[in-house]
């Protein structure tokens, strides 16, 4: 299989609301984690860090321009591969041990990481059979209701167990922006990992539906709007035989103009 040079491994797209999407286009879409960079007044935030097969810090300049906190939405291999490259690292308490002591098994690298998940391989000496996430002990342990303050932007930590025990979403109420991790995205959801919990998944979805979301940046697949968000959650809950609770819709605050949409 063709190998791709490090300088071509990542693609970077600047979105609205000072959000930058960082992707690894040579990983097949189902396995390709979305890496989100959010710019704040006093510091920046990175939500997840990809597989770690090519250095983010070396090849994506936006992540080194200012002080930054690297947040793990959860600790599966495709989301924490470059966390060790950052001095400030945050994860929910339920998965702090996994971030500090990753193995091929507890990060799901085994059985998922094979050459077949790539359309082209990372540069040498990458080897799928040898791949492993590097340990990156958290410098901040997160709990439900904590906030990540970037100066002019505040994100609330919402604990969303189900896909994994320490999964979190990050909610910015002012702009009604949600970084949802892997609890919800616009594609096939994974509900059968070794530490998934069906009851927790339902409770997390019911809780998320109550948020007046405007835009969602998920752990995989493209971003989507609030209408699609409500449609996806309702359909999922109905598929589980649950009656979806009433949803709240985003009402723009005073001064929320086109530049913030």
C-alpha cells in the first residue's frame, strides 16, 4: 500500500466560531476521528487528537500557536493518539486510568487497527501490528458540570456514558455549540464496545435531547445542525422503544449575529 509523507497526512479546515477541523484523510471515514481546535481569548482547546501516527505538534501549526488544553472526549485509540504531545491534558475521571495506562486492548486498537482501515499508510516506520497509544497521564480530571474556560468562551463538561464509561460532550451555551464525541454523530453509532452500557447510553441520549443545540461537531463524520441533531436522537431513542422527551430549540441571545453562526 502507498505511504503518505508526514506533511500531507493532515488536512485543516477553518470553520465558523473560531473552530478548526483537523482530519486524517487517509484513514477510512468510519475510523477517522474528527480533531477539533477551538480558539479562545486566553488559550485554546483541542478536542481529541487522532490516532497519533503522525505528530500533530510538528505538522499542524495551529495547535502550537498558543497555550492549549487537550481534552479527550473518551480514550479509544482514534481519539487520544497525540495527547502525549501536549502539556495540559484533560479527561473524565472514569477513564483517567486508561489515558495514563493505555494498551492495545483497552483503547480498542486491538482488534480495529489493521492496514485495512487506511486508504494509504502513514510514513515509515509505522506498522499496524506494532501500533500502540502512548501514555499521557491527565493533568486535569474532569467531572460532570465542570467548565473549561478559554477566557471569552466557556464549555460545560457533560458526562455522556454509554459508548464508554468516561465519555463526555462539551457544551457552549452562548453559541449553542456541542462537541459530542462518540455518543452521537451522523453515522453508525458504536454501542457494543467492551465497556459500553446500554442503559447509560439511553440516559445520555435523553439528556442531550434537552439541550437547545444549534450546531454539533461530532467525533466522526461531518458536523450537522440542531434539526438533524434532534432527528438523530429521536430516531435512536424510538429504535430502543423509548419515547423521546421534549426537545429545546436554540434561541439566539441578544447580540448573536451572523458572525457567530
